[in-house]
C-alpha cells in the first residue's frame, strides 16, 4: 500500500508529460524538419569532435549517453530524428571541461554551468556561439546556441545505508530546485494545459516552490551540486548519474561497465562509449532498445527559434 501511494505521488509530480502538452499547444513552438535536423547534426558533430579532441589532449574521460549512446549502437551514429548529443563525464573531469574548452576555443563556444551565471539545470551545456537553438525555458536568453549536454558521473558510498541516504538527499534537493523553477514558469505553462491532473501537478509543485523559494534558486543549485559530488570514492563499485532522466536511483550503474570506455564509430568519427552498453541501454530504453519506436513516440526538442 505504501509503495503504491508513493508511486502515485511521484507520478502526479512528473513534468515530462506536462511540458509535452505545452509544446503541442503553443503556436510559437515548432519541431525541425528532416533537412533541418541533418544540418543540426552536422553542427553537433563539429562540437563533439572538438570535445573529443580536448579530452584526448588533456587526459579527460567521457562516454556517449542517452540517445547518443543508443544511436551509436543501433544506427552507427545519430538516431535519424535525434537533435542533440549527450555525454557523461566523471566528476573530476566534468569540473575541468568548461575551463579547458574556453581556453582551447576562445570565441567559439559559450559554457553554461549551474554553478555560474543564471543557468539553472544540473548539467553543463557547451553552446556554439555563431548559431541559435532557442527552447522555451531558456534561463539565459542571450546564450541560445546549438549545444551538447554533459552530465556528471558521481562516486557512491559502498555501504548500502550511506548510499541510500546520499541518494535520498540528492533527489530531495533536485526536487526542491524543480519546484522553485515550476513556480517561476507556471504562468507560461498553465494556459496551455487541458488535463486536470497536469494543472494540479503544476500548482502543487509551484506551491512547494513558493515555500523553499525564500532561499534563492542559485543557492539551492550550488548546494545540490556540492551534495551530488560529496562522495570521493574513485574505487566505488557503483557510480550514479543523478542529473540523468531517471535520477540517482534509476541511474546507478556498475563502474566497470562504464570506465574505462571503448571507442565506437559515430557517423564519420571515433567517439568514446561505455564498454558494456547493454545494462545502460536496457535501463534507459527497455530490453527491446534495438527496435525503433513508433513515429508518435520519438523524442524531439521543441524549438522557438533556430539558426543553423
């Protein structure tokens, strides 16, 4: 009974379906055509090639993640409709990549990091300056170039109790940040919702955000990042990607399946991927991950403005 209740509460507060409804009902949002996606993918390859070169030169480690890892395995490159690239880096390298990219490619890229500026997502974006890929909830409207996302892989405690406590703390803090952002954006979300459960979820999260929002969001973001990265155990059996779509407990993996990575063909490039992809891809997409989804189930970014 308790598990069922917690599951219902968690489900009622999920926002993916809510955002999808907003995207479908706003007239100023569109999805890229096939030709536009191909042009975008060409620019994304330029970014990841630069990142790969920087990592190789400076001894940094990364692996393809999300749809990029799936595309590498299933398509030998991009999923045909995919419009982004995701990578995961160990925390030590994640903390270095932004400054190295700035130094190696001055004027070419802008780095977004939740610890600096107004960026409010628990990841790093490397954005190409001479382009535009503007989404609805941009926290820095002056910086909206084509981007790749970088997520941190965090060490975990080997003791089960300490690991659970750390995970609960991280997920609670991330939820607080999400609620504060929901309160900030609710006026541009609510007018486009039609389902009562979606409206109720937004109002609940916004109300929670009002309580915790007495402390500025930036302080919550910085504190959350510190808690995520507070375990310094490079030999831990497991790692976690807490900012991933399935969060801390849904994205805890055997370290040896990820690192050291292998190389794989991705379009015309050789890029890094976890050495055992099956556990990761099964967790993310199900046991039938090699079967392409139906057209109406394909994930795409909704765009407000795009200049490739």
